[in-house]
C-alpha cells in the first residue's frame, strides 16, 4: 500500500498497478481530468503537476510530468493538480493571472503552464524573466501564445511570498507528510510488484532477491517502456525513498553525488566547481525532467547520447557500485562496455558518483549540439578537460557522446596533444585524429559526416575560447571539414 496526500485528502492505495502513471491515476481513478495528456513522453508539459515533499522541515514544490511518474513515487508526498489551486470560489493568483493576461487560447496546455507557474511562485517568489523562461521551457503551447503566458508569470513575481491556502496549511502538511514517510510501502497487483526500500541495505537485499527487477528513480526514461512501447514491467524497485542515496556534498578533493539526487538538486554543487557542467544542465531536457531525472539514472541508462556521461568521463569521475554488502569503485569510462551494456553485475546498482575537484591549471568546457537549444537530445555532446602548463599540454581528457555506441574518449586526439605546444598547428592535427577515433552513425538527428565535422570543430572552439581568455588568440584560424 502507498499513502500520500491528494492536495489535503489522505489517500491510501493498494489496488493499483505498479505500472500506472500519475496521469492515468488522476484521470481514471479520481476523475481529476484537468491534467491533460499531450505527448505521453515528457516533451510537452500538458500533464504537469506539482509534488510537495519535506526538505529541511519545509515544503519543497517540484513541477513534474505526470505521464512519466509511476504512481508508487507518490508515497509520502503531496500531489497538487490544477483543480486544487482554486480556494472555494476564488481562483488562485496563478489562474487569475492567466485570465488577466489572456494567456489561454485553446486551453489544452493551460493547466500545465499554470502548475509550472505555481511551482515557480512557491520556490522563487522574486524570480526574474530568466527564471520564468526556464520554468516554462518544458511547457509547449501549440497555439504559439507564449508572450501573454510569460507576462502572466512575470506579474506574479514579488519580493514577498505568494500568500494562499498552501501557505496557511504548510505546517500541518509538513507534519502529515513526515508521518507518512515513515510508513513502509509497496504495491502489488496480480503478477506486478513495486518495492519502495528506504535504505541502501534494504535496496541491496530486495535487488539480490529480485535480480530481474527494474530500478526506477526519476523514471523519465524507464516510464517510456510503459507509455510509448506498451510493455509491462513485472517488478519495479522504486528508490525515491532511499535517503542514503540523496547525498550531495563535497569532500576535500571530490564531489559526492548520490545516484538518487535529482539533476536540479545537483545543479548548484556542480556549477560551483564546473560552470560548463551547470550550463549544460540548463539544456538537460525540461525543468520537469530535471526535477525527477537523476545523475545515476542518466549513467545507468547507458545511452550513447546521454548528456552527463561524456562530461563525467572527461572529468575522470568514478561510480560507486553496490551489490549486497559489497561495494566497489570504478572509473566511469570503464563502466560502459558496448551499446546499452555496462560493467554492472547482476543485482548491482549505482550508489554514488564521485567527481574530482578541478585543478587550478585545468580548463573544462562542454558543448552540446542539438536541433533545439532547449529540451532536446544531443546529436553530439563534447567535453574537454585539458591542463596546460608553460604553453604545453600536460594532460588531456576529451570525450564525446553521440559519436559511438557508448560515451567514449577521443584517445588518438588526446595523444596528438599530449606534450605538445598549445598552438593552432597541433590543434589541426588533433582535429584530424577525431575522425580516426570515431565512426559515428547517421540517423534522424544528424549524418555521420556532420557529427564528425562538428565534433572536430568543438575542439577548435575550445582552443579559440581558451586563447581568447588568455588574450593569446592567433590570427590564423583554419577550418577542418
């Protein structure tokens, strides 16, 4: 049984399919049809709802795609939908703003926009336009009416928190959620089961007993197995309750990010040490996806076009793996074996990601190439971590996604640079070697020729930016195609 709050209504559910999404639950079980299905894949935001959870004794609100959220993830949380915002006969300020600024056209996308605006007003009451644009980037309006919607969101921004019934009930809600979180939970219907362990030890035991189970944290990729491919997942292990895997901290020489940390929660720590990592995270899908998707999931999915792995390889990051009571640490570049095949053993899972802190003489840059600037999958993602001393390359780690069956280092390119002068001639030679490092495929995102050309030009861009930063840019800049 799972227990959660539907706004302020206590819900205890035991007869639900573990494969059911929150969107399906709302529309078919409780007849809350304000939440719409647009794409069923987390791309349009029409199904956006808000989850409230306790963080440091206060409510934290997250906008999420209900079409990608398994219902088991609701345990111990508060689920807020567009129907819950109105207070008696008075519209919520976010709803009223959409009316006042004529932000609703056909209206199908409107509930999702309103929920994103609601979450923003709660988390950043003094948000600026950049915050508004980021918050709404995961919501698409097919009537192309963004200007009045943005104006409506901006009208809500204030130095004072937005007062509503949720503020009045916050202390009561926090107390209720803390009680619910302590309750054990699981879901079983027929041959389908979802486990919700609360510790790493419990997770390890359950996984050892169910080696064929699928682990789910954010579910932003795994849920597509159900919603898009109509497959049945017999056994799920939902790790959202495993607090031990939500560590996000730094030691003297490394950053430690638990596999259960949402991308949006890891953003500040990563940005503080690697600005380009944070910049890329701004383009890592939508805010709704970043609020659920995890660094551990992005690695474990083993996609050749995942955004984080090439950056982590370039940074010489490690993954800490756990199986039963045994743990081991390995370089992340050794984790990927072949397409969708990793070094994980049966019943082994990612517990933590360990990223070395930067050295003063290192420069790290990351570049993502995609058809859309925001909320799109990479065609090519390149990461460069190069150490230069006295104008010579003393270390180089260069990795790409989208160029092979796995995220992979450009070792031939690196070898050309190592020990050489940091100049245009050596960069030209290294760019040529990128074509020997990889044999990319052509698909609907990009041709193999385009991938090879742009990957090489990313190195050239790195060189130009680095020299410009040091006021040493050369007059001769060649292009290699």
